C-alpha cells in the first residue's frame, strides 16, 4: 500500500519541460497542414517530430523528510576570546559585625639606661684639653657611665637626653663642651665676673652602639676653671634614654 502511495506521489511531480536544445518552432498558418493540391507541383510537408516535449522527473524531498533525530554529543569548547574591559566598581556592601578580640600579645621589654653623677672638687685648665672626671654617683644603671674614664658608653642605640650643671669661679672664665665621641655638640660658657654663678646646658643626642658622651674642659689659652668643694656638690652630669631605636621583645 505504501509503494502505491509513493508511486502516485512521484507521478504527480512529473512536469513537462521543453528540451534545452530544441530548435525553434517556425510560424505556421492555419492551413499549412493541408496537403498540396494535385498538379500544383508543391512538395508535401514533412512531418515535424522535433517538437515532442522532454519528460523530466522532479522529486520533492520535503515529503520524504523523516522524524527529528536525537541531539548529538556536545562539541569541544572553542578558544577563549579577548578579555573585556574592567567593569565599574560595585556598591559597597554593608558593614560586618565586630569580631572577637584576639589573644593578648607578649609584653614588650622596656629598655633603660640612665645615670646621674657629681664632682666635689674644683678644676683648673691645663695646657691641653681635659676630660671632666666625677667622684660621686647618684644613679648609674648597669654601670653605663664609666667613672674611671669619665665617659658614658652607649649600650642601647636610641635618643638620649643629657644635662650638665657647673659653678663658675670668681674672675675666671668657664669654658666646657658636651662631647659625642670627638665632636663638640654643645658648649657651657661664662665670662669672667666678680660673682660666681651656676651655669647649665642640656642637649638631646641620637647615639649608636659604642658611642661615647663626656664633658671636656677647654685648654689654657685663657684662664678658665669650675668651682666645687667637699661639702656641697656644685657640678653634676646627667643622662638617660628617651627612646630606643629598636624596642625589645
């Protein structure tokens, strides 16, 4: 039954199409088909067979289309395209809740360095510079001030404060320097006068390890001296660490 249906369908698709190379049909009159009369001498017309139409078959494939098949396997992904421009920043989100406090850290070790010393004897200038030596100790943490050399030795690098106090001698000049290693940093000076007075000088210095700080009496180019006695302390030298360069742990 299906074969009969297909045959009928194909038959309905047959079309009459003139041959591509058929010669043109000449024009004829309505009486051209008649035979010439006897005795006219005209030749009878030849039968025309070239006008037979060519038969071509055309199949409409749409009526033969089958059911839709299943979806095939997914192909391999293609190459990544060029990166697009950066998008605009989105809105800020809501503030989060406060977290829990962390464990306490280790306490820092505070570093100290300090001294306060005095002198009970007067001192006059010599032909050369003199280191001002001291004979009385008020404070000397870890013996950072060397009483034999009269110099403070830096063990803890950092910022230090220093102060010196002296008493002048009547009619004599007073001329001293606060020294850092071999460099003058601050002067203590008083002109000669008929009255003795107290003089003071202070300075903050940044010290590296093994730096030395000391007091130097100027040499005898001019008569200069400082006064003290065995009863009272007139001359003092003080220093202490303000902030270490590296905090201890």
